[in-house]
C-alpha cells in the first residue's frame, strides 16, 4: 500500500464524489488534484485537495494536470447526448487525458466504464468480452472507444453493471417509471442483473489508486452475486421506495404495455434493467484484496431515505 498523488476526473459526480471522499478519508498522506469545469463542490477537506479547472473537450486546459502525479482515476463521462457530444467527452477527452498522463510520466490509469458496452442481452454469467461488445447508444459506443485508449496505454478499465445508492438518478427512478407504466412482475421477476452499491464501487476504485500495479486490462466491477429482479422489487417495496406488483406478465405482455404507455424508459433500457444482464465480477475483488461486501440489496436500507425524498420531489 502506498499514499499516491492522485488525479481525479468526475470528482463532483455520482461515483466520483464518493471516491474523492473515500480517498481523502482513508489515505491521509495522499494528495488529490480534482478536475472541475465550473465551481468546485463544497464540504471537502481542502488541505490535501486541489481543484483543477479543466475541460476534457478542450485539451489545452489539461496542461500540467498530471505533473507529479502517480495515478489517474478517470471517472468523468457523458451519459446522454448525440454521438458527437458523447465522443467529445468520452472518446476524445479520454485520449487527451491519457496523452497528458503520458507527458506527466503517469503509468497508472484507471477508467470507469460500463457493462452497457455489451449491448443487447440476454447475458448470463459472461466473462470479460466472452460476448463481443456491441454498444447501442452514443454514450456506450464512445465509452468503449475510451476503453481502447486506456488499455492501449496499459491502464485498467472497470465495467460495473447497474449502480445503486444515494445519488442514483437512473436505476431506481427508471424502475419507478416502469412500475407505473407496466404494473406487473416483469416476466415473473426472473431476470438476473449485475449490480453494485455506489459506495462499494467507490471503495474498489479507491483501492485501485493505492495499488503499486493495478491489474491492467478490462474487468467487470459489479458485486459478484447477481440480483434477481423480483428480489430487488420486493426490497424496494419493503423499504417504502416503490410499490410491489403481484401480477405476473410475460415479457411480450410487458413490452406491449410499455409501447402503449408514454414514459422516459425505452425497450432497450427495460431489457437492461429487468432482463438477464449478468457479468462475472469476482476476479477484480480478489485482485484488489477486498471483500465485496453484503451486496446491493442489503445496502439499499441506508439509501432508502434518499430515494424516498428524491422520488417524492420528482412526483411533486
């Protein structure tokens, strides 16, 4: 274990803010240079933290970012927008960052990607690239391009599945949309999905920063045990986050109702959330020397107040 000097992108985001706090709390000798485009967020220990004004879409603003650094944690990404907009951040921005790391002599680069690069399922217990990536959205296509830049530089790529916890504005809110539009157990709730709690993922990423030689290449980064959809929905009901449906509908019945009901979750996202999308993820926890924890269902209890307040605010 070492106390590295860390460059962190995406420091104000859902995962990045958790990684930043964990690095500062658990590595008292580490310094962090966190990239922001606008005003830095408040509530962080400023003694070992330097906010660096930079923009991945403007490579010139990254000059000097990696000087004196030991590791780059690249957590910034654009997850919505056109192909051009996503490419500017995810693909071209990553290439600019990796080039800046090269100039600064930084060999340890860790990128947060997504298991969505595999595209349409079903995927059942696949190892890394056992199924060739076939991304279907601009965000996933350009994040896959970013992966190639990082791996060609000898870096580490982490592909989590669904990420839940405080700050999640996608997974559980999307399930809330589906509960209203398709009021049933989707295909009996049989779907198995790779998930990880955001704090556990942050714990894994922070460990990558302290390893002298992070494991190179691409790694799945979910909890090793996949989650059955009916178990997830039952837990969300128990915690008072979402109501539990009792009717069992076939997948085709669900799709028919989804198509007739307007909303923001499409068929592709429905399959990703509720179908079989399970990637084997035990290897990275073993390589990191970490216990993966009790799993995302157990972690939902601590996030329940945040989810209830967020969903109430959206509905209000």
